[in-house]
């Protein structure tokens, strides 16, 4: 199960990079990583540090999605606000 989740995450990272028309080496340079390390991220390697993932989310302007990890399930209003904000930002990115 963990492997499938990481592979899916890596594939979504690759798709986001390609959608921005960035070559793997250029994106790796912007992350401060080697191209092989970015390749590991995109293939779902569990050995890549969380710091590399946070930097990737920052470059993709999706760092707010980190707040969803281990988020408290107690406050439904807060969850709704986060989802609404993420959805709105996603729609804006598609328009521009």
C-alpha cells in the first residue's frame, strides 16, 4: 500500500513538472537536488527526504497541501476552508 501511494505521489510530481514544461535537470537544479534524486522522487522511492518534497511543493506553489498531512479531523469548518482554498487556487492555476 505504501509503495502504491508513493508511486502515485511521484507520478503526480512528474506530471506537474511536465505541465510546467520543465526538463528534469532544470527542475532538479531549482530544487537543489541531483537529477537522479529527482528521478527517485518521481518513481516513488521512499528514501527521499521530506525536505526535498517540501521544496518541490513550494516550487509548484502547493505548499499549503502539507497542512493536510496528519491534519486534525476535529474541526470540520477548518477542513472545509482548507479544501475550498486549495480548490480555488487550483482553478486559478488552470486559468492562468
